């Protein structure tokens, strides 16, 4: 499955010169995502969604490791000011959220949940 994820990363724009860093990122993302799947669900059970989500998360991590993360560059609470670096598109840092949405039918608990709270 690692080669399939690497191929998806390449098709989404990862260059051959980045493969030395990309390969360990892909392996780490695979382990991390597999651990987040519901009990009894394997990466293979997710079909093409798992490799796609893993590739998206690996590219997101690659951009962060290369210093290319162009998310929010400034945030002010008083008179609310949010700034994005010029040239940052809606996909900057958003791949992780998209990947989680793609895998959501197979993921265990995500986000916030209450445990042991009496109602």
C-alpha cells in the first residue's frame, strides 16, 4: 500500500526530489491512520479511501516539514483580525481535514466526545 500512497502523492504534486522525506512521512501517516480506525477495521477495508487520505495527510506534513505551510499567519481577538499569507489557497493545511472526512465512515471517535458524564 505504501507504493500506492507514494504514487498518489506524486500525482498530487510531490516531486521526486522530495521522496527521501516523503517515504518516512507516508509510513508514519499509515501507522497513525491505521491506529485511528474503528476496532476490527483494517486499512484494506476502507478501499481507495485509505490510500487517498494517507497521501493527503503525507503531503500536508511534507509541506509543513519543508516550511511551506501557508495557513493563518496572524490572529487577533480584539476587533477580530485573521490573516493568511499571500498565495495561500483554501487547500493550505486543509488536506488533513479533507482526509479525515474521506475516512470518517471507518474512523473511531474523532473530535470531542463526552465519556462518563451523567445526564
